[in-house]
């Protein structure tokens, strides 16, 4: 089965090499950074409720994906086959594809919210092309992508079924209870990955995988590091807690012309970037427990800026306030 998949990847790369630029573009549309840009745009400038729903959903699916990657601990194509060109790279395990899983969840929720035939067609096409791009770039086997799509759809269906009853219960809590619920949810996301890592016991990444990945991409892999899982957990907590503390949800997108909203978005993203990269300058380099704690807090601050800090700032000081 693996040989057949490698042969397919090789055939795509050799006979459709002209697709490299488009595939890199569609792969970018499945990056976590792109999702954050979309969520911030919706939350600040268009539909606060949809932005919040997407943030919660992507936190859940991202945390689950990180845990499953460690639990399955399977390689990427370019790690194991010299016949596969590394047109992309990633330090984490391959199964399931985070791009496929995340795109199925995010674009699926957007389509479900819009309830438009054209939006459904657009999002379905985007999801498929994002998945194909990961195979073409040599960073995923087709089975990784199929598993990602299935899991993303399953998480989305579960979210749609449970968001109303769970949301009502959380909304009935006082602010302290809502913040505590956000913290408990974020810990559950992180604990899933740490539990999966503990279940591996003494298992180590095969030296051939690390050597192959480095040789073909020029980048080292560290699939047993859980900083991405901690980042997802911290963003989930910061965003959810900040949204709970926002007493005027939707205030940023309820007023102001298009130019004002554009300025708010550009400024808000710039500040979020300054928070993320500025705090990154102080990140511990050696002590793993301290690095995990710092990463969690760093992500939580960035998430809280998006859901609470930016709306509060512009409600008080921004143009159109």
C-alpha cells in the first residue's frame, strides 16, 4: 500500500510539475496561520458569533489532530522515500493530515452557516484542493488526507450537534465559571497529546526518518515535541476566556465603514504579531517544562487580544468609537 502511494506521489510530481505554485498556494490556505487570519477577520469585521464558533471548533480539531499524530506516530512520504521530492516540509508526524482535517472543519462550518449552494461548491472545492496539495508536495500520503477529511467532518458534525446545549450551559455560568470552563477545555486538549506521548513509552523516532527528512528538505524533524499542542491549548483558552469577558460582543463589526474596519483589522493583526513575536524573544530554550508553560501563556495572551483586547481597545480609542 505504501509503495503504491509513493508511486502516485512521484507520478504527480514528475508529470504535473507545473502545478507546484498552485499547490503551494492551496497548501497555504490550510495553514494554521491562515485560519487565524480568517477567524480574526470574521470576529472583528464581519460576524463575531461565526468567528467565535470557528475559533472554538479549530481549537478542538487542532488539539485532537496533535494527539492523534502522536498516537499513530507514522512518517511523512519524504521522510522514508528518496523518490519523493520534499516540496514542503513539516516536523510533525503525518497521520492524520492537519490541513485536511482543519479545512474540512473550518470551511465546512462556513458553508453550514452560509447555507448557500455556491458557498458549498466553493468550500468543497477548496477542501479537496488543499488535501491534494499536501499529497503533491510530498508531505502526506493519500491515506493521511482521507483520514483527515473523515475526522474533520466527524468533529464538525459533533460540534454542530453539541454547540447549542453545551453553549447554553456555559452561557448560564458566571464569568468566573466561563473562564474556568475555558481553562478546563484547554487543559483537556493538551492532556490528550501528553497522554498519547506517554503511551509510546520508550519508542523513539527511527534514525532513518530523521536523516531522510533532513537530507531531502534541509529541515530537522521533532515529532515528539508537543509545543504545537500547547500552543493550540493556549490559544483556545485565551480566545474563549476573552470572548466570555467581552461585554459587547460584535461591537467592532457593528459600526464603521469598510475603511474603518480595514484599519482595525490591519492594526489588530499587527498588534497580535507583535505580541506573538515579541514574547517569543523571551521564550526559554532549554527547560522543557518552562518552555511549555511559557508557550501556553504566550498563546493565551495572543488569543485574548483577538477576542477581548482588540474589541475593547477600539471601542474606547479606535476610529468610529
